[in-house]
């Protein structure tokens, strides 16, 4: 029985961490190119609602996930037009994008609130998922959980082992120098922003298709902001984002188990604050080391670039 409980908790932690991992990894790539997109929450919500609608109407998980990614990329494209094309302030535009995503998702999902949907199927690898403890954790997850690990490894390899990753990082450090030697800074940043939006959309799709297979307004519940914080928490390193996502996921599941046990006489509202409070505390502790942040943060993050400027 203890092994079953441990296995169930581990599976729950992985499920709670997966949407954060997708969103934070996408934001990492965007920030490495020098673009700060604070609209992650809005993109996740938009991706979640469209993925749910497509999944419900077509019955296809693949189409639903693709729709979530496309919706996130479309939202990110709007952000890119305003910030990269019209040179709008990135912080203000990102906040506006979040508000737009909240309103758009509520409008699109109005008639679907509370409607259940079959969750994404779990993969079973040659009966290995029946192995006690490790089976359900390692071999019994749905496809998006495995994709999140592959995406983490892929982003790390791309950023630090490929020429294209070096170019993207150089654009984030000094776009004027990159432009002077012939690199298309705006195009590179556009691709990075679109990728970040698609990853946020997939993170939102996971919420409505697997983690909580239904649609509810505001179901992302601040995870977009946590994803933004994770990038700073991880000092812009993919492996640390993975650890940070699972730390937050573990805290989320821990507070749910504390509520369910009934042995702790603490109001549920205070327990719900635990993961977010822990994130704030960690960020405060990290921010004390300003030198490390300056060394790891892209030098041109959030700064407007114009080829003629």
C-alpha cells in the first residue's frame, strides 16, 4: 500500500509539473533572444480553451494538442507584431496579452464550462507500466509528459551545442553587433517568440486535456506567472528549469495531500498559498545575488531593437 501511495504521488507530481515545464522552456528561448514576453498566462489560457474545444469536437488528442500550440503561437505572433514590428514596450504589451488571453478564453469557453472530456491516454510500454512503483511513473505517462523531457533536452542541446543556438544567444546579448555581421535579428526573435507561444499553448493544452480534463475559466491559476519566475529561478538554464518545475509541482501536490489528510488544522486557502509563497521566497533569495543574475541574464532582454537604431 505504501508503494502504491508513493507511486501515485510521483505520478501526480509529474502531472503538476509538466505544464510549467513547457511554458518555462518556451519562455527561456524567447528571453535568450532578448524578448521578454509577460503574456505566458494568457497564451496558456488561450491554448487550453482551443485545445479543449478541438479535443471535444473531434475526439483527437493530436489535433487538440496541435490546436493548443497553434493558438499559443498565434497569440505570440500578435505580441511579436506589436513589439518587434511596431516597437511597443514589451512589458506593457505582455501584460495586455495576458488580459486579452483571459478574456478571449472566457468568451470561447463560455458554453463549455464544466464539460468533461476523456483524458489523454496513458502509454503502456510492453507491460512495463505494471512494475510496482517505477512502472506507472516511468512507463505509464501520457505522451506530453515524455515530450516535456525531450523538449528540455532538445532546448539545452540547441542553445549550447549548435551554431543556431549560439546565434540566438548572441542576438539576446547584443542585437546590434549580431545585425552588423549580417544576422536577421528581427526574424530570429520572431521565431523564438513563436516557439515560446507554442510551448505555452501546449502547456495550457495539457491542463485542459490531461491534468484536469475539462474546461473552467481561469484554470491556469497563475501557472504562467510561475513559469516566468522559474526562468529567473533557474538563471536561464534548462536543467535548472526542470528542477524548479518539479519543485513547484511537488509543493502543489504536497499541499493537496495535506488538505486531504485532515490532520492539519490550517485553512485550505493558506495551504493553497504554499507553492506560490515558496516561489516568492526563492526569488527573493536569488535576487540577493545580483551579480549572478547579471552574468546569466541576456544583456538585451526587454530592450527594443530597430535595424536602423
